[in-house]
C-alpha cells in the first residue's frame, strides 16, 4: 500500500459528484441513518466498475462505442430523473420523519444506480488501479482487489462523514421552507449539470 495511492484515492473520493450529492441529500432530508444507507449504496455501486477493471471488461467498454453510449445514455436519463424527482419533492430532498425498511431499500437502490450507470467509472478504474501495481507483482489481480477494497472502505468512511455533516445541520435547514425550496432547486440543478457533463463525456 503506497502513500500515493491513499492520497490519490482521497482526492478522488472527496471531489463532489453524484454520490456525494445524493448522500448529502439523504442526510439533509432523512437524517444520519439514511445518509449511512446512501453511503453504503454508493459504495456498492462502485463494485461492478472495479470488477470490470480487474477482469479487463472496462477495456471492452472503452473500445466499444455502442456499449459506452448505451451506458452513458442510461446514466444521463437517470440523473435527469433525479433532478425532476428532487424538484417534485419525492427524490433526494423529500422530508420524512422516519425510515421504514422499504425506504432504506429505495435509498440503497437509487445510490447503487447513481454509480452503476456511469461508464466513466469503469474506464477510470481501468486507468487508475494498474498504476499502483508493480510490473513484477507476483499476484497482480489479488493486489488490485486489495486496492479496490481499500478504495471502497475510504469511500464509505468519507461519504458517512458527508452524511453526518448534512444530518447535523438538518434541523436548521428543514425548519426554513424557503431554504429547503432553494436547496431542492440547487440539488436539481446539480444533477442536471452532472448529467450534461456525462452526456458530453468521451471515451
């Protein structure tokens, strides 16, 4: 395990993206427990991309324009749906007094889809992980799997931190309807902008 890998991973994880946005929204609207569920779901959404990178499937995604565009289109459509549902108060910033099992399942599913439908993640990990595996490594796949596990653990911890912050300021925010209205618009705009960014992404 190198310091470079840990530092690079933290920079990537701390950078605002759809997962961070959704975890913050869960913490603000439903509290700390929901933010943990969202963080867990976002972390799970990374697994297929890392598995693709380790198994070499990401190279196929990178080479196939049709596959990349299909994934990208699905991801853009889902981000636009999240923007619309947030504005309609049944998405990331829907205020609920408690979390039922079904609600937790819905939060987890949404969080997984947010990361799963982003083809750039597979290509990112395809380029990212091999940099930290020595050319003479005896067991490169096992080493990449270990690095992936560390990255996921860091992701979960950082996202829980984001969620804790959001849940801490929750009471100060939800008691002000105008603030909540502007936050919904802000989150919706952010989802749209991330959708546009993904739509313009090249392989």
